[in-house]
C-alpha cells in the first residue's frame, strides 16, 4: 500500500514566462523509454512479482523503497511541464483564436488533448507503454537492468538540461540527477553484494559529475546524494544491508533515512478559460459552495 502526502519533493520556481517547446522535451523525461514512468513501473512490477522476499529481503526492500520515490519523481516532472506551459496562451472570445500561439509549437497535445498539462507520453506524444517494463524474474538480471535504466535516464536528463534554460526544468533536472545518481549507486552496490563485481568503478555514466550542473550542486552540497529513504516508518529497513559504506565519487558516508523527505508546497494553477478548464463559472462556484455548506450542516 502507498500513503500519499500533498507535497512535492522540492519547491519549483514559477517564472512569468513559458517555454512550451521546452515542456515538450521534458515530456521525454516523463513518458519516454528512460523516463520516470519507466523507472516507476519497472520497479513497481519487480516489487509486486518478487520471489522469496524473506530470503532476499535487502534486495526486495531496495526495489520496493525506490519504487515509492519514483512515484514522487513522476509527479515532480509532471508539475514541471505544467509550469513551463503557463502563460503560453491568453483568454478571449473564440473568434480571436486565443490558442493561436500553440499552432506553431511542436507538441500540440498539450493544447488540444489536455488543458496545457503533462501527458503520460514521450516527447512526440506517443503514450507510455508497458513494453518498457523489464521484469525477468531473475534477480541479478533485473538489478543489472535497473542499473542500466538509471544510467540511461541520467543521460537523457543531462541532454534535456542542455536543451532548455527554463529555471523550473533546470531545478527539477538538477534534483533528479542527484537522486537518480543515488539509485545508480544503490543498484551498483546491490550487484556487488550479489556477485562481488564492483560496478561503482564504472561510474559516473556518462563520465561527467553532477557538479558540472549548477542546479545539482545545491543538492549535493546538502548531502542529498548520500541519503536513501525507506519511504515507510517501519518497513524496508534492510536497505541498510546494501546502502552502506561511502559514496564512490566523494567518499562521504552513506545514510539510510527512515521515512521520506520533508517535501515542499505543491503549486496550484489558475483557471484557463480559453481551454474551458476547469469549466466552472463564478456563479457555478457559488452554488457549489452552498451545496457543500448545506451537506455539512452549516
């Protein structure tokens, strides 16, 4: 089971200008082959289908706890896309074409299929597919795949960072480069425990430190790259059998945190009348308030 909190992992800046073409690129980090929906669903189904959890509990705990974090990553990327799309169009009578700014943009789905919000799709609008899930049932093979998946995801984040200067995208990517780096190290250590092969000697892949990215340095300076969360007050604590020792890049001690990050406030979004969203007039709203107060006995 999952417990949900109405927060984001980090605060996201909301500048006054839009970057809709940048948002279309960030879609790849959400619904692409190496996007957050892929990391989430790979680990989710590996944890659902894990065999002999008691015997191999540290490995199960690792996959299960990282699964919960990946849900928060999907949410963070989605809100980044939403913020990047704000202020792209303008309200007005339909005859003046208030969505005219969207016709020359590369991702029309944001304006036709949704109300300028994220989609479970890649940068070309192709829906995310379960074909991206790898769950062989062989524990070592799945761990090796997860290591490769995280390295692929890291590569895509680095490239998207270089494609947009929008501060929301860059802050999100900086954070996920650091947290994705944690998962790379975690799976490398799990493989080493199983086989004795030190996968950390291959890191980082690509061969560029997170500190090369301005928005990642803040999080590394705060030690976020050394922490692995249980995402539960009582379960998944055997990740400390794997997440132990020091970080392979800077030698700082690794730490298991029981629970989850503190989080930050989640952004809200204004009405978008040119998209008929949410499609409730001021008069409708007042009637809704009256009905709610009546049902509450007020």
